[in-house]
């Protein structure tokens, strides 16, 4: 086993450990709340993720087992298998087996385990039977419909790790605590900088300026401790393309650009699952068969390109293919069939494209190992939004499709724009959500048919939202012409947000809010401003979508 394979398997096993732990919690919830479909969906997605990722790193025994488990969970979702104590008990045994298998593989990457008795009981569940009893984990025993990788009696000698710079392992909790303390330091430093004009001493003035420079350096270096390279993500996606193309009998070339780009570890961990789904869908849905490509005048081999690059204060990740593109009519017909839209609905192409992110949406008529189960792109949208990111689609029929994900570089500190409404209420807007700021003229603002106002900007008509109204605050008496319009966008839609004043820009340390505020749409956190006052951090995307 070479260093590349070791790295891929290690990355997967670390992720799988967390996933099986989450699955156990969801299964325990399921027994007490069998009507909560979100719990069933969460368990199903975990099994789907483990299946795809394990096969991607060559752990076929786990992949085959979780495929059968996923089939059982699908029948649970479709209410073909009842949720009762016996069913949940069997599912918990399956999760325990996966947990044991992962722990064993962490110790020895070649030591795959099987449990033929548990597998047969799981297959009986698929046939509508609920077998009893328990089974112990057995090693290297062949099982029907399960590819077995036998464990060796003597573990192979470990592969020598490639030489790297010296480093030490530090718990992520300690790093988070350090960054939190540095954030408090940044807040205090910002207060000093804003109040330094009150200090008469030139020496203290100079000291504050020097302290500001050092604080900024400490902040940058401490934040970088959480930054990880995208290299392992690129390697995992490359392996997935390779194995998926083989399973589909397609020729697919993988192109990676920007694998040395760095991103916050939390963001990197949570973006892996969405990327797996996008790439597997590109291999299966988007790219034509070699014969169809040749007939269309394309190269026999398809192309999937994964690119990562920094833009402003964000990380942009693009997955591009040269396949057949999204067919608006096919998506529209499927959406009408599923009851997502009415037959007489008037929608733009962009709005129809975004229907593919709806839970359970799939244009596939057949269920395979790769697609057709109605899971995938809804996971992409959910995970990206959880990271306060955006996802965009560009597609041309016969040419290809690009999924563009825009994410914050870090979830700890952002560049923010401080806004004021209603006299002295302060709010913060992340700078990466702002396209530009304009001062509207009276002729630029119109009201159409007693609906919301619109703003005319260089020949473009934009929906105009008033910040005090969308936040449910008392309405400002200011005319629009004495206010400031902030231009933003969500997906393909551009809009304008009207506020009384933009006070300025500053670096904001994000503070998590309590559970009560976590349920409020449009609010992503809190912050302490340079004058020591608290302010809420807004999420433009959620605000506009709620409207």
C-alpha cells in the first residue's frame, strides 16, 4: 500500500468515525420519534455517504455492506418497513458493526471485517422479515452478495511515511480556544484604535499603532492554524472519478486546479460530502457514454474539472463537466410529476435549474449504486448553506455544466460592513455578500402595482428590500434618496437592500448566539463592535429567500 492510498484511507476513516457516532444518536431518536422524517433522512444520507466514500478508497467490504443497509433504510423511508423496536435494534447492530469495522481499520488498513449473520438478517429485513438474535463480528468469512477482503494473519509492515516538516499534534479544541482568545484581543484592540484620538500622549498613540500591527499578525497566524490544504480533498475526488468511470464503463479525465489552496478545517470537512455527490452525479448524469459523445462530435473521453481558488475573502470551488448540460424541459416535467410546481407555472431557466436541489428530486428512472435514490444534490445545498456559503449553476445544453460553491475562508473572523437603521440600531453584513453600495436618486426608485419597491441601476431593475421592514423593526421615516442601497446577490438573483447608513468596515469576530436566536432566519451570529457595543450579523441570502 503506497503513501497515497494510506492518506486516502486515513482521511475516510476519520470521517467515518464521526458519521457512525452521529448515526447512533439519530437511531436512538428514531426509536422514540418514528414520525420524524428528518431523522430518517439523516440516517439514510450517512449510509449513502459511507457507501460511496468507502468504495472510493478501496474498502469494498464496507461499501457492499452499507449498500444493503442503505436499501433497507430506503424501504424505511418509503414506509415499506415498519419502524419498531426490532427494526431499530437491527439497525443499531449494523451501526455497531460499522463502528467496530472502522476502529479495526484505523489500527490496520488491511483488516476488513465481515458479519455474514448480520448481513443475512439485514437481507431478511428487506424481504419483510424481522429476524431475532444477535451476532458477533467474524473475520474473513465469505457472505452472499458481499465482496470480502480477507484479513491477513500477520499485518503487513507499515509503509514508510514521506518526509515532511517537523510538526506536533495539537487538539482542535485548544486551537479553537486560542482563536477565541485572539478574537477577544482583536475586539479590545479595535476599541483602542477607535478611541485613540482621546489620548494626548504621542508615545501612547504610537504604542497603540504598534500594538495594532502585532495584534493583526497574531490574528492572521492563529487563524492559519485552522487552515488545511485542499490536496486530500482533490485526491479523494480523483479516486472517486476513477472508480465511478470504471463502474459506468465511461472514459473520464479528471483535472485538478488549485489543490494547494487552503481553507478552514471545519469548512473542508463539511464540503467533502457535497463534492462527492456533485462529482458522482456529473459522472452518472451529465457525461454521455463514449458512443453518444462521438456521435455528438465530442472527444470519446469526458472531462470533470475540480478547481479551487481564493476570491476576495472567500474560497470558490468549481466542479465543471463537458457533458450534455441540464435539460430544462426534462427537469420541468419531473418537477410537475412530483408536484413541486404547477403545470402552468412561469419560471426562468435559472429557477428551474435550482429545482434539482429539492429533496428527493431525481431524473433517473432506475436505481443503481450511483444514483436514482433521490439523494444527493439536496445534501449539497443543505451543507453549503450551513457553512454560510452560496451555490450557483451555469449550464449550456450540449456543452456542459459548472457548479460553483462560494464559501467563507474561515468561520471565526470576517470582514464586515457596519450598518445603522432607526436612529442607533447597528447590524453587521459580511463584506463577501456585498457587490457594491450606491446612493439612489429619486428617479431610480419605483413601486410596481402596489408591490415592493424596485431600484433601477444602470438599465437593470432590482427588487428593493428595506432592512427595517425585513427585520420587523419600526419603519424608518427617511426617504429612499437619503438612504444607502446595498447591492447583493443570491444564486442568479441580484437585489438591493436599503439601510439608513453604512458606518464603515471592520474585522468582525463571530460570536455564536443561543438556541433561541439560532432559529431566527437571517441572523448568523453576533459581534462586538469597535465602540464596545453588540450587533447582530446578518445573512443576506436567508433574508432575501424568506421574502
